[in-house]
């Protein structure tokens, strides 16, 4: 009996794979999601400071003020423009400058006399990805140049503390390493919801679900077939993307065990594919399902800890997102692929994903049975 059911689930899953292969739109989406949607953002999207436009109002025209201008170097800053004080507001209003540094008169003389002069840095905070980092970079450059200028005059006393910074797992702080893997993680979530849910909606719209109801299949068998078929496609596509796009084209090293990541992704697929089927039982058409899936994906993506740090969220929101399988998937995927973690380090996350997956599966099964019963009537 169990063997017959497994064979039925297997054959029905094969039918899902053949149906997916004939759906050129979904096939194109899968290919795009694991190729250009990984390569493009990893190479082009930059959250770090790059080529920021900066202007300097030099009211001092001293050796020290020129040193500060010369220290604003590529690739972080474009060559600085020297403008007059009356041009500051118009330039920032027009968006020509992200930063404007106003060096006051007698700046060098006040520094030498230890009068602690003030330098004003105007920041266009609408350029969010550059504003915070750039202001910190400019503050560091100002401090370093002033210290170097005063160094010959100061006593040669050793620093009381020597700070040594070492970056682990990404020693060159290359953003491509983070973006490439992050895109794959996000696209797995998106496609897991879309493929499984679209399979249910497609059956209903094409009228083929009635054919399934006359076969010796239970709603659980139908659901499991759709889950394993979707999981197989996405797991294979994600592995190919990691090997060919991430390691091949982008030359990003994968530190951890790829088989362990595959197992974790399969467990996660069971959870999120069940969520996709649950959404499909609520929607009445493919456009409705697309809107529902998009809203759910946005919440899972933005609040899972992959795009924004989980620790920076309010505590109540962190507690809520602990019940999301995406939060745990992002955690163990990053641990495996970035830090080379083993199963002994990530098994609690595996267990959390499996537990939430069981909840989603039985909730989706209850809704799916209700939908099937309505069709039979």
C-alpha cells in the first residue's frame, strides 16, 4: 500500500515536471533568476561607497586644506570640485554633490594653535547607501590628515593601544561575495512559492484537477508530488548557479559543504512550497496568486535577516520572525556557504525549518482538502 502511494506520488511529480517544462514563462523565470538575476546585482549593485561626488569650499587655502582635498581619492570619491560658499545650496539642491566640505578661514592656524576649529560637512542624505558610509570616511580622512600634518611637531610617543583589524570569511570586504550568494538565497524563496502555488492554480484553471480526483490519490499525495517536483527543480538550479555563476563567472569561493546546503535547501523547500500551495488555495486565479505571493515574498525577504540585520529590528519583530522558515534558512545558508559550518553548528536551524514546514504543510493540506471537496460537490 505504501509502495503504491509512493509510486503514485513519484509519477504525479513527473507529470508536474513535464507540465513545468511546457510552461515557457516559468522556465524563463527560473533561468533568469539563477543566472542574470545573480550575476547582475553581484557585479552592478553597490551598497558600499563608490565614486561619491564631493565639493570643497576652501576658505582657508592653506597647505592643510589642500592635503585634505588631495586625500579624497578614487574609487571612494570622484575628484573634488572647488566651489564658492554661495554655490553650496544650489549644487546640493540640484543633486550635483553628495558631500560638500566647508573648511573655515584660518583653519590651519587654528589647528596649529590647538583652538579646535570646526569643519562643516554637508551630506545629501537622500543618497542613503552613500551618505552614512561617506560621512564616516570623510571624518576618518580629516582626522588622519590633521594628525599627519601635526606629526613632525608632536612628540614621538608610542600609541598606548595598537588596534589590529582582521576581516574573516571575506578578507577583502568584496561586496560581490555577499551579493551573489544573497541573491541565490532570495531567489530560492521566491521561486519556491511561485512554482508550487502556480502548479495548483494551473490545475484548477485548466480543469485537470478533476482528472486527479478520479484517480486513487489523496490530497496529501497530490501536495507531496507538487512539493518534491518544485524542490527538485529549484535545488538543481541553485546548485548549478552556485557552481557555474558564483564560483565560475564571479569567482566567489564557496567555503562550506555543498551537499549539506542541498539537504538544507530541500528541507526549506518542503516548508516554503507548502506555503505556496496554501496561498494558491486562497487565490482564485493566477493574477491573484501572483499578488499574494509577491506580498508574502517581500515580507519574508526584507525581514529574514538577509537584506537587513535581524538584530537591528525591534525585539517584538525579531520574536515574530523566529517563526519564519526564511529567517532560519538565511542563517544556516550563510553559515554553511560563507563560514564553512558543519551540521553540528546548524542543526537547530534545520530543526526549526522542518518544524515550521510541518505546520505549513498541514495548514495547506487542510485548505487543499477543502478546495478539493468544493470541486467534487
